[in-house]
């Protein structure tokens, strides 16, 4: 049904998780009780015990967030990246609640739902912009595919039997070439995702940079590289090998035929994230990875 409320929040949830269903019910009831409107995708609402006051929309398009001040996402990393697609396309800030394992994109955990509702109702949150990358695939001088990513664009081999043969390029100049399982082209946000697993450095989100991280390279020089945010990174797939594959944020994929060229540059459109508190990224890193800091005494006074 249609609402006539001054403020509306869009809710996106991983309805396959019982924890998400319970969390969604708590968030929706809290927001409605405080006078805010709630909008949900119709096919997700079938799995959620929602009151009649909730507004339902049929199609999952950027337009479905029109008039919303915030996008609340309940789920793991995959659901949060799905929410990032909505956030980027609509310009609406995303507030993630982690129901998965790591959840670096999330701002709160499932135990913080009451706090989340209170902060949303009182507008006690700030919005920061996260850098994205724009991705272009060329073949024979023509553009054959375009995409984007918040975390990373990953060029990978399509099968297990042979290495992917590539040449890496930065700002129009070749750097090195080798056989490998793939190359991760990452943002600072994505440095704690696939790039981290591939052995890349952890980059603080406020640092503007691009990362190029090899995956299982068969080479003596195959170190992760950190470049200017204005650099253009390119991976050329050599023409004599089997096809590769391009993954963007682990969600969208396209085949890379032999001879394809993948170019990655700073994205024109950022993703806006809502922040509830000013905890440093250092504290977040220590907490998420349970890093051993016992014995730390701090700076002398």
C-alpha cells in the first residue's frame, strides 16, 4: 500500500537467512513505530512477516528508491554488495547490518538493531563516499563490455587446467607479464576482500589509490602494486591461450576471449555509505580479524 509519510527508508534483506527475517521484523516495527515509512521489494516481502503499512514495490530498479533517504541492508557480504548496486545507481546512502562472517562494508552487527533504528530515526549518522572503479573490456580495438565495482574487478582463468597468460600495464606503459590464476584490480574498500586473500596490502579507506594484485603468479616479480587513483590499470590476455573471465565484485561476470584487454580506472560514481560512529578503521580491522593486540600499552603519557 502507498504511504504518506515525510520520511521513508528502503529495506533490503537476505530473506534466505532466518536471522535476516527476524532482524527485518525488528527494524521495520521500530521504524514504523517512530513514524518513518518503510519500502520493501515485493518478492522479498513474501518471506517477511511485515505489517500492512509497509510499502511494496515490484521491480528491483534504482527508481524504486526514489524518495528514500536511506537504504538499510541486512545480510552478509553478498547482500551488502547487492545493496551497493542499488546505492550507487540511486545515490541513496547505504547502511549495512552484518549478518554474515566478516562484513567490512557493514556499519553494525545484529546485536545493534535497536541502536540502528534509533540513529536512523534521529538522523544521527554521517555519510561518506567510497571510491569505485569503472571497467572497460576491449577486443580488436572495440569496446565489448563495460561494468563497475566497489571492491574489485578480477581477471581470472576460466578453467583449472592452464594458467592465464597476461601482460600488466599502468598508465599506458607495460610493467610485466606472466602466467597466473588471475589479477585483482581493487579499490581501497576492496583491499580487505579478494585482494587481501590474494596477498595484497590492507589500504585504509580514506587513502585514494588503486591496487593491482596477482593471484598465484608463476613469476619472480609478481608483487602487489599500489598506484595513483588517477592511474589507468590494464590487463591484456594473450591471444594464444584459452578464454579467461572477468568478475566484478564477485557478482557480475563476462567471458574474456583470447586477446581481450581489461582497463580499470577510478569510477565516476561513488557508493555512499552511512556511518553511525567514528570508530577508526584500525579498530575495525582488529575486531574483524580478531588480531592479537594483547600487551599493547599505548603511547607514554
